[in-house]
C-alpha cells in the first residue's frame, strides 16, 4: 500500500491540493483511515482529510480550508446545486458555451 501511494502521488494528471472525505462510515473514519495514514507517504497524508461528525461540524472543518458553504454541494449541506448529465449540458447550451 505504501508503494502504491508513492506511485500515485507522483503521476496524477492534476495537482491535488487536498482531498476531503466527508461523512465516511464510522469504521473507515476510526479504524481504516488511521491505518492507511501509517502506510501513506507524508506528503499524501497531509493532503487527505477525513471530515466526520454532524453536518455543521463538517461544514466548519471545510470552512477552515477555505471551502465555504457556497462551494460545498447541497448533498453535504452546502449551497451548491450540482447538475448531472443532460441537465448540465442543456445549461451550458443556454449560456452559449
């Protein structure tokens, strides 16, 4: 796992500043992720964050990283409404893009 983490961290096609896992299952947040952190490279460990707890607690934790309620998807308690599939394409066409 440590080798896989090292291989992935250097070859992602985009730069990942941080990766937030919100509202994970209890077992992942308390058992699996702490074990994974031991095996992950330090650079990757600093960029992966697990946000668990009540909705307000998760929003407060994300806000500390500059992710205000306006950019958090509505599924997580934020204000951003994501459009999928054809609704997204139709919206882009309406805007002339």
